[in-house]
């Protein structure tokens, strides 16, 4: 097939399905259209499902979910240091850690391009699913809902990271109009409106979690669409809409033991709303090196040692009397893990990310670790925060305390709106540490400058609220898209 690009550049979307993990993930060349002959190969239930499976497969990718993502979302924040050894920069993880990054920092290019590659897969699926009349109509409608959820998820990553970005909502042609679409930034308000539309439509099309069989565990659900939409509204301070969406997330409950969430036995449990599925048992089905790059390094270790918890984070748990979540989040030198493995007493770093640990496949690159992206605990905290901002503080406090009860710590003593706001923000940090939200939470709540200063970093107000767009994109845009301020 003739090769075409979304957003024109090989930087951005060099392939539609460039990760063929198994026969489950269809593998076709990136094109602006698929011929009738080619499409006929996929004109059944399996073919239709394969189009959407390819979107999920993108989330197993090194650039999408591993090294760049860890650097941008965690190492930048006060929760994590670069880790590893002084001589191993991790390409640019030292720069991310110091907040001295520029438009040429590679992790931003990886983040930007990998998400647009995933968006391209979603656009392909949404273009061709209606044409696959050999597949069940009800299945095609559900799959379209999944594609819209995943597309919204990726645009949420992009808008939180960069602000306004190009809005590519269909498979482009080579027309002038479509070239402009791919190279011209839309406002962040336009991107959020598009995300909201996708998620509302996804919620209509998707089943509840209970509507899936065992073979479809991990697919996007109605609850996931409502939960992500609640989070999207939270970021825009649309408080009542966030509450309304939280109220639609039903059928979930908190896992009694916090550490159980992060074991293989805790995957996709009653608290899980959406998580990326990793399997070490099947080649190519694990999230590429997610565990390996964060594993303990040095004597008695098994990994590269990046993204290490800060002393600041460890002390925040301890100050709250929160040993249960602390010891399920942070591995220490000499610590005996839940499976009996002992972290080497001479490991290179004092702390490591326990939530990324894989027990059965510790030493291989593709492991059983899932990435937990949406949990019921976060829905409770989103609702608590939104209610508090609406002045309904007395209704917010019990939701906050539900999360604290599970951590076996005392109920909050906060009673005023301002104090409860601070308590909820603190709870988000302790509950969701290393789940790829801390940096964005600091920015959206206005805590970033003070939090970074407390961790020895300089956050520049008016600049660091968003990351720089990749210089390669700015160059190719040729004036159509301006760089973010300060870069």
C-alpha cells in the first residue's frame, strides 16, 4: 500500500499499526484509505475487533507508556528523582528532573508523536468500522465507543501536557485543508470540547464492566468513560459537571488492602475502572520495559533504577502516619517484598517505585505489570474536591474519609473549605503516587511553584504550566503553530 502520514511528518505518525503483538493486532500499512479488497479481509467480527485492538496495543509501546511518559509525568515532579546512577542520564531524565528542558528534549517528541500515532489508529477504526457490514452492528457500535474513549484519553494527555494542539479528528487526505488541520494548533478549550464530546458518545455506546466476558477484561467501559469525563471536568473547574459524572460511576468499590491493587491478583478488581493490560506470559503483550526501567539497580537489583521516590514523598507519607500506602508505594533497600524477594541492601538508590514491580517476570523486559489509570478511589476524591469547591464541604469530607479509612489512618481534622481543599490535594498525592498524575495535579491546583521549591527545583510561572511543543513539529508547521511561551 502507498504510505501516507498524519501530521505529514515521520516524527508524528509514522505508522498505523507498527506494533504487531500477535495475530490479535492487525498489521496494515498507514494509508489515507484502505481499498475495498483490503477491507474485505477485516469484514467480520474478528477484523472489526482487530482495528480497535491495535489502539490498545499502542499503549504497550515504549514511547507511549514507558520511558518518556515516566520522565514527563513523574520525574519532573516532587514525587520522583531521576534515580539510576549519576552517570546514566536516561537520555534526558536528568534534564526533566532539573526542569531545564527545552523544545529539543527528546521525551516531549516521543510523548507527542506516540499519542498522535494512537489517535491515528482510532481515526482509522472510526472511519472503517461502519463499512465492515459483515461484523455485528452491536459489536461495531461498542468498538466505536472504545475507539472514542481511547482517542479522548490520548487527547487528554496531550492537552494537559502541551495546552492547545492540532485537532486531528479523521484520517487526513493530502488536501490543503487537511494539511492545515495537522499543522495548526487549536486552543485548549477546543481540545477539551472535543474530548467531552468523544466521552459522552463513548458512554452511550459502551457497556458496564459487568457486560464484558472474561475474554474482554480491560476494555473501556461506561464507567471508564464517566470517570475520565469527571476528571476532564475537574481540570476545567466545571465542578457540578464533575460531580454529575462521578455519580454515574457505579458498580465499583474500594479494594480492602491497598497493596493488593498492585499485585497480579489485584488487576482489574472491584476498584479498577481502567488500566493498561500487561502480560509477561505472552511475548509482546507486556508494557515495554515499564517494570525494567524502574526496577532496583545495582547489587541485589534487577532493573535500571529510574524514577525513584523522593525523600520528600517518603516523609509526606510518614508525617500522615500512612505506613500502609507508603510501604505499598515505595520499596527500600533491604526490604522484603510481598513475594519474598529482598531488595539488595547495597542497591544504588535508597527507594524504588513499588507500584511498577512485577513478581513473576521481574528480570524480563515485558512483564505482568498493568498501569492503573483510573481507580474508584480517584472518583471519590474527584467528587470530594468538586463538592468542596461548590461549597458543599460537609458532603465532601465523608468521601475523603472513605479513602483514608482504607489506608487505616485517622479521619481528617479539616473542616473549613480551605483546609479540606488542602487535605484533598494531599490525599491525592498519597493515594495516587506514581500513577502519572502528580505533575498535572500540581499545575492545575497552583501548587507547582512552592512544591518544586521544597524539592530544590525552580518552577517558572508563566512557562512551566505546559511543556514545549517538539521543535521538530514547530519547524515543520512553518509558522502555523506558535511555540508555548518561554520556550
